[in-house]
C-alpha cells in the first residue's frame, strides 16, 4: 500500500499588495506518496512556486491544512518549520545559490552546521559529492565549475542531511538542454535508488514528462493531474 508523505487540504494563500489582495492559492488539495517523482507545472503566476514554498515549509498557508509525514505543519512556528526543513527536506534551486568564495566541499558541508550531524560533516559531504560525480572537483570554487557542475554541487548540498524529500525549483532552468537532461537524469536516479520523494517545479513539459505524475496548477487551482 502506498504511503502518503505530503497532503494538502483546501490550501489557500493570500497576499496583500497595497490595497489589493492577491489570491495565490485558492483551495489546493493534493497527495504525494513516499518515493514518488512528481512535477508541479504551471505558467508564471499560476501559484506553483507558492505551493512549493508551503510544501517545503518555507511558508505557511492562509487557510487549509498541510500534513507532512502524518504531522499537521501548516500552523507551526517559524522555528519549528525550520527544524522540519533541516531534518526532512533538501532544496535545489534554479540559480544554484552557492557561496562563491568557498569550495564545493565547504558549500556542501554548510547545512550540517545547523544539525546534529555536524561532527561527521566532512565525510558526509565527500560522500554526497561522490554520489553526484564530483569527487574530483570538491576543492574547486563555484567560479571554477561549469553550470552543470555547480548544480551538481547544489544537489549534493541538498542530499547531505539525507532528506526524505528533495524539492527542485526549475533545476534545469539555467542550463542548456544537454546539461539540463544530465541533471534531470541524476535527480531521477537519486529518486529511484534512494526512494527519495522528488518534487520538481517546472514550466517545461519535457522535464515534467519524465516524472511519474504531473500536477498542473493554473490561477491558484489544480487544473488537472496527469499520470
């Protein structure tokens, strides 16, 4: 029987912009199972990034519920959300978000400075870089790496705390099609071999088509789900 790891129930998210109330999410209910590879797809302004921020415990909804690993997290404090992020979720972003003046190894070690695994940080960081094929480049700074290599460092950083969930926001957006496909292949391999739940935010049908399921968002609502 499949185990649900992420579930939302009638999620809403409203923002105030001056006198205007923007409805980013207008009642989103989705299920994501453990070990699944899912794409959340939609045009700019559809609400997909807002949904990712809530699923990743980076933000809280205005209304509705979010249940992560059986725990209702939608109403938790910022500190408790930060603790859940550090234990359970790894993030990969389009812009890599690496510290430019330090090595790939030091970038990957960074998340462990906030966790109990810091004592074994160096070994785990080396293992994470090995897993993404960058063991020989770990002493290089980001400026000495290609875009694809920088994204591999970012993936290693996301993996180093061994999260159950990997969230990737347009992970191939700054890469050419060949390198982008290499990164996608790597993410899907990690999903398959480690049973890591993979959630990819994308506007690219080619990327979404490689996952097990696509959730299409438009105007803050789930438009359709494609297997």
